[in-house]
C-alpha cells in the first residue's frame, strides 16, 4: 500500500518533532514568565481555535481531497511553530505574540484532525484498519518515549525554542509526504453548502447513541484531566520531583502506550470498544498519584498503567469509528467528536491555577482523578456501548 507508506512516513516525521513540543512549550513559557497563568493562557490559546473551527474542518475534510487538506495544514503549522521557536530562542518572549501564534497553530489542527481520521479508510482495506491504527499508534507513542525527556533536558540546558524549531521543520517534511499520497478518486462529492453539510453531519452524529454518549462523557472528563495534567502537573513536578523527572514520567506513560499499540497489532478483541472503555478509567490513577504527592517512581508506575489504557482506547476508538461510519461522513462526525471532547478543555486549563490557589494543587489533582474514573465508566451503562462488536 504505497499511499499508506507515504502517510505513515509523514506522520512519523511530524510526530518526532511534536512529541517534544508540549513539554518544551509549557516549561519554556513557565521559565520565561515565571507565571502559571501565562502557561495556561498559551495552552488555552492553542485549544480554543481547535474547538471553534473543528466543525468547519470536518466539512472541509469531507468535501476536498484529504491529502491536500493535510498538506496545507501541515505547512501552516510548520510556519507558526518556526516563529514561536524564533521568539523563544532569541529571548524575545512576548505573551501576546505567543497567544496569537498558538491560536493559528490550533486552527491548523482543527483542519488536520478530521482529515487524519478520514483518510485512513481511503487508503487501507477495512480488514486492515485496526492493524493500520496500531502501526500509527506505535509510531505516535514511540516518538513520545524520548521526546518529553529530551524536551525537558533542552529546556534546562539550553532553550525550549530549539525543540519547537525541530517541530517546525518536521511539519514541512510531513507536508511533502502528504502531497505524495495517491488516493484513487480522492475528491469527495461536493455538497450543497457548508450549513447543509454541517446539519447532515449532526444528524448522523446524534443518530448513533454509542458515539454521542462517549463523546459527552469525555467532554467533561477531558476538561478535568487536561487541566490538571498539563497545568498543575508541571507545577507540582517542578516543586516535588524536578523538571527532568517530570519529563521521565511522561516518557514512561508513552512507553505504556507504545507497548499496547504493538500488542494490538497482533491481538483482536471482539468487544474492542467496551473493553477499552473499561480500561480507560485507569487514566485517572496518575492524577490520584499527583494528589497524594507520590514520589517519581510511584507517579511513573501509574503513568505507565495510564499509558497502556489510553493507548488501547485510542486504537479502539479510531478503529470503531472507521469501521462503522460511512467514508463520506467520517470527517464531519469526527469534527463533532472533537468539538464535544475538547470544548470544555479551555475551562479546565484556565481554572486549574485558580482552583489550586483556592484548594491546593494536590487536592485538586486527587479529586480530579476520582472524577475521571467515574465519568469514563458511565458510558458502559448504555446498551449500545456495551454491545458494540469489532467488525473485523
């Protein structure tokens, strides 16, 4: 499958750079500003446009050749990251500029994500979709094993901007790979208009109870988890275990995700999504460990378990959507999935610091961990979720 090989290569190259960016950006902003509020604002600036434009991204992903959508979005993301890297490397830290740049970067992601999910069924036969997602998951998680530790080390010894510069270059290489993808008849049929396409996508989304139930659950759960893990996590780690150890914890989590992706390349689970839904509740364990102010070893152990669980769920969700959603509607349903899953994340990111000031960072993390477990188990109460079977 030459098309999948180009796609796989493009994702590998892009993810090699992107694996360093979350840690590098958060720690670089924290060091430059010494403000948790600044860090939360920059992270939120990336998330808000992702939410605002994700529905438009879904329509574009179903109306135009997905490889060209991916080419354009990768080029745009590479440009924004290059400017961010320049500002950080040159010592010209400016909160307003970073917020604008990360907002543009988030806009690029709004167009990238639906097209990424939609293009896999275009280039991979249906019986091979789980294996393709497992291979892609292995790539994604392998790049995360060393990326966070390397990024944290670069921040301590040099400047986080260099890690972001690498990310900018890899986006450009990925764009070239996307251009090389050949998809027979990859120009989807044109729709009557954007609003008609959005309405049709919404009808398809809400008609599938198993989809919207899970999305609603994660909409609340992600608000809690992302706010705590990305904002309070580095803060607690900096005070308790150090920046390098925090990078190590994130890498260990990625090892768990990598391991399960390798396993799922060979293993078939008939009730793939229900099993994964049960396992994903374990992602709350490292939040509880943060709340208990566990040492780096216990935190790493829980992060490893969370990595296994999150990796399994990612493969299960991608595979289930691609097997059960029509190709000409998958990008739009994915965009509603993204909207529902991400819409509350900015609230979690912005409220994390005030909540920590009011109740203590450790207490917020502890409560958040238990709430995650409860919220992610709720979809299993729905019969259509429990009864869903793997099509392959």
